[in-house]
């Protein structure tokens, strides 16, 4: 590469890192408010200086066209569509346009510093509040005024109350965490080990079941896959895996079956509401109710546009038309699993994306800038490994 080519790539990488930082540090776009201008600048820069792979635009067109077709069906059914929510939904797909340059940006590696910095800032806030409790009130008010960019709450786990704190983008840290754990095991570089420790700490203080348990599970699986072929490891690793698996399943079952946990009660009430809706309107299973439409939920005891059950929302809104959207979401996982035969790191990233999709299944995260960042990371990583193979 010439000096000019390196400079062009460096500027592009810097812009992408800034965009990732805005996605993870200010996911609600209420503190800095720079996501749209930085995205537009990166898009323009990429158009001018890099060759676009126009076939990848299909991954942006497919979900947008699905929404538009469902919008027509909703109008034919007489369903009321919230236009503000519809605009936000369509805007959430915009980052997928950057897939046209997926081969030019190593998105997961470019995400390491922004994600690590964001997690470190949250950890500093957490421990500051821990040692100076009087600051909790002002910080809580500030976050409340900025759409709860960082969530703060006291939650009960198995009868114990703990203070939890996490950014709304926490689940989107998974691809970086997956790469950091893999590189910590294989390269043993202190930078990756430090990032893995920081992110694991971040997941633990988040206090949500899925964000605490699933990253630990993934790290355990990667350690097992790396250590299982050691000379004496089978005498240590295999019994350890069995004990860990039993403890994990037991703990998960206890947490899910807590009758007095408010979030459990709300989620299960939502499921009852979906059952009632589909029984009264079986056609919704085929054609959907329409994007950004309301239904009555027993969980909230009022009409709502969306619940935490992301994939049930896909079915309610689009019916069978959700399949093209699911195709776009699952395709990079399939590609990574195929590439994992030759590249072990692809398996780590695939696991991270799957865990993100599981977490997003019970949180309204998928159709947001952070959800699109995870998809961009997965597509980019698979694209770059594919180029290596060829």
C-alpha cells in the first residue's frame, strides 16, 4: 500500500471507530447527538474513497422492503401505524448500507477501543457510586434526562438485592468480548486479556440474567474448546465442564422460576397477551398486524407498540413476512459457522453473535444502532475471512 492509501484507510478507520463509540456510548443519541452526522460523513467518505460491493445493498433493501410491504397490508387491514415509530424503525436499518464496504473495514477490531473505553467509563461510574453513594441520585437524574443511556437499578437475585448499572448497548459488546477471549487463549497478549476482564466485569455488574450468565457460558465453552486437547486436561476440563453445566442449568432454572421477580411476571404476562391476540386474529400469524402497531398487553396493562419479546414481535408485526428479515439476521452466523472449519476465531464470533441474538430475544435491542453494529461486525468478519480463503 502507498502512503496515500494508508492515509485514506486510516481516516476511514478513525471515522468508523468514532461511529462505533457513538453507537455504544450514546445509543439513545441524547447525550452527544452526533450519530447521524458522523454516519453521513462515513458513508460519504466510503463512497468517495473505497470501491463499493453493490451486491451487499440487498441486506439493507430486504428488511426495508419487508416493512413497506407489511405497511401496505396493515393499511388494507385498517391497522393503525405509529408513524414516528415507523420512521425510527426504518432509520435503524440505515447502518446496513455500510455493508457495501464490509471488506474495507475490520469492524470488530475497530470496535475494541470504543467498547473498552465505554465499559471502563461505566465501571468507573459504578465504583464511584459504590464508594460515594451520595452521587447516585445526581447521576440517576442525569441518565433519566437522557433516555436512560446508562440503566441504574436495584435488583433482587435469589433473595439478595444488588445495585446494577449498564449501558443500553451492553449486549452489543459480545463480538468484541468473543474475540478478546479467543485471542487471550491463543495469543496470550495482555491487551486482549485486559479487554476480556473489563468486559466480563461489565457484564457481571449489568445485573440482567442473560447479560451475566451467557457471556460466562461462552467464555467457558471457548476455554473448554481450547484446553480439551491438552495432555492431562481431560482429567481436569471434562469434570469441570460437567460441574459447570449442572450449576449453570440449576442457577438458570432458579432465576427463571422466581415467582416474585417483577420482570418475570411482566414477560410471562406478555406471552399470555400474544396468545390471546393470535387466537382472536389468526390471520396475523400469516400476514402480521403491521409494523409499529399497538396491541393490549397484560404485562403493561395497556396498549403498547412493543414488548421485550423481540421474535414474538416480529411474528406479530409481519407474520410469515418476517422470514426475509430473519434470513438477513442469521446469514452471517451461517457463514461464520462454515468458515469455522478453517478458522477457529470464526466460531468464537459466531457464538458471540448467537448469544447477542438470544439476549436481544427478550430485550428490544435488535432493531437499533447497536443491533445493526453486531450484524455489521458479523458480516464484516465473515467477508474478510472469505477473502483470505479465496
